[in-house]
């Protein structure tokens, strides 16, 4: 387990949209913008069940997350890790909390049949740019 250095923790506290890279069945990386937070141990993200990133992370646990400081693009943090926990329990509460951070309001109403999934990503390696 790697730790996030204190000098970049603020990037996780700000509403910075991060890039999440997952692996497709072919091995091709797939990158999507997502909201995230750091709970002191895991990088946490949330998505709808059945989306490509959900399928990718469910089948191949290796992921990379990149946050770039919007006021200094030379300051960034890359977290290479693996999915350590996945749950649907409490996932709606998680996305509401994260949405408040990013938008100031709770998450939108779920679409019919939509199920949210929370992922906890254990950092294996952390690279900091400065």
C-alpha cells in the first residue's frame, strides 16, 4: 500500500474532476472523467452498475487515477492501484456526498433501474508531479 503525500492531499479535497483509467477486455486502456474523494486509505469513486468502467473494474482490478491542479498544470498526482472493495450498499449515500462536494447539491434522481456502485481503490504506487 502506498500513501498519498500530504503536499497533494488538497487535490483530493477540491472538486477536481479526475481521469480514471481502466482496462478493457482487449487490454486497451479506457479513460473517463469521474468525481473522486480520498478517505485517508482509499481513493473512492462511484458509478452506475453496468457502465463500461464498472464492467472493467469488476473484471480487471488495476486502475490509475490522475488529478491535475487546475491552477498549476505542472502539479498533479497519479495513483496506480487496484480495486480493494466494491459495494452497492450505501452507494447512493456516497454519490450524494460526493455530488455535494462537486456541485453543492445532492446527486440527480436515479434513472429507472439505475443502481449505484461504490469502489474503493487501494493505492499501490503514487507519483507526484511538481
